[in-house]
C-alpha cells in the first residue's frame, strides 16, 4: 500500500518550489489547508478574507454546500466515460439546458471545455469555420487566456513576445476606438473583446461604440465574440455583462465561475454555427475531458445557488459600499463594474507593498496583468457588508 507523504516532516514550501512548475520567481506560497465561504485558512491557522475569489471563480463562495453535495453525488455515479460529445452524459445536458434558458435565444448551443482559454481557442476555430475567413480583430490590453491561440490575441507585447511565432491573421486596436470598427472588413472572421476589460484595470465599453461594433459586424458578416470569462455569472450585477449594454454577441465565452470551483469553460453560440464543427472535417473540435461530468454537476449547482440566493441582485449595493469606504489620499481612482473593481495607486511598487501589508493582516487580494498599478478586488459575491467594511478598513490602514 502506498503511503501518503508526511508533509509535517518535510518542508512543503521547498517541495512546492522544486516539483510544481512555477509561474513567477516569487509566488505568494501560502499553504492553504481549507477554504469555506469567503475565507481561506493556512497551515499556521491564519484565516484570510478572500477578496479575489480565485480570480472571479468562487462567485458563490468556497465549498458552497450545494456544490460539494453535487460533486459527491456525481462522483459516486461516474467520472470520465468517453471523449466529449460521443455519449450522452446527463450533467452536461442538464447544465447546457440551464445555460441556454438564461441566455438569448441565439445562444442556445454549448460546447463545454476544460477552461476559459480552451473556450477561446474553440471559438476562434468556430469563427473561421463558420465564415471561411482568416482574420481576427482583438484589443490592446486584452486577455483571453494563455494557450498559444489565446496568447496570439493577447494585447500586450511583453507577455507574448517570448513565444513567437504566434498565430497569424491577428489585428489589434484599442478598446472603445473607432479604428477597431473601421478595420472590420470582408476578410474578418470575428472580433473578440472582453465585455468589460478586466486585466486592463476594469475598463467599460462605451455603449454607443459597442452598438456600432455590433452593427458593423452584422453588416460585414463578421462574428462578434464577447469574453465573459471574468465578468459573467453575476459579477457585474447582471447575470451576463452584455445585458448592461443591449448588445448580443454571436459567440460568448464562459469560464471561471462556470464550474462552481471546478475546472470548466465553454463557448456558446447558435445551433446553426455549432453544426459547422461536425463536418468537413468531422470532429472539427474535440476534447477528452472538456465538460467533465463532475465539473458540470458542480457548475450547475453553483449557478442554481447563484440564482436562487439572488447574489447578483446584491452586487450594486455592495459595489457602492466599497466606493463609499475606499477614500484615501493614496488612491487615485476606484473603477468598477459590479464587484469587479480596481483600486488605482501611484505605482506597481505601491501596489505590491500594500498587498503584502494586507496579507500580514489576513486580507488577500491581487493585481492586474496590464494595470500593475491597480489592486484587484473580485470577492465571492457572498461577501457581507460587515466583511466589506473590515476589508476596506484594513486596506486603508495598509496604504502608505
């Protein structure tokens, strides 16, 4: 019988550095032993109020009882049985039906993936297959994932330059710019944008610009893709970010909160467009573990909890509470769309020092890839008013 490792007699942080592939030279490296509701607990018995929720993953909190029960129930029935799409797996069907019920009628067909980045890649393939066109337009300071296809779209040279050559046919323009709309032509397969730019430090679209973008895509036969991976599932105060602007995409990307804490992504479009992936070639997009039955069961339970507990309806009031309390000479601006928020400080160094001081006071949050001078706030939507008050108090104490 193989024994479990005795981490008490080892330096788990050393093992983490040695055996788990690292993404930065200085990871936070908290040893989290459990998580519940809006809190993380480490091996030293410290309890951290979580203000990032796994980067917009844990919208219904950590280990929501309904999600945990769904995981246990499905795990006792079956796990992986066959490559995606070949066998009927009821968790996939039930969750796809629930999503379609709460999306516009033109977004009625779901392709489940392992992650948001994989959903991006699948949507790129779908757009090129459905239109027969080569070109794609994305935005500067955009983030759609880190696979090679998604990286090719990424709107910052620092992050993509080391991995060239990348996918050809990508043109980038600034979010909210008339130049982006003017660039759409008969060779454009799709325009892909974040409904709200997250990693840029929470930048909203101008509603007239977004409506003009929709009009130009319709006029030219270009597919409009909205990336709702971070801003979906009630994060902005509505179930979907695009509901604020009266514009419906041809394809929507989902991820993060989609799985209720389990790994899951999806791209959603019309049944007509999705059918193009079934022929010439057959198996036009395929995945082994995408839409894993346990992930789908967990995600559906999380979405049901989100809807029944009306967590999205509470977002606007909580957002305003943050704004009313986050007042300090060091804060240059607070930008938000619901509970996706950015606290702009003087410099990246100021942000990192503040984050470290907050961590010492058991408050956990993060920064943005394209706005390193901003602190990210994206807590579980279950965060209480008292927890918001405590979080803001600690943050103000830690600003230097």
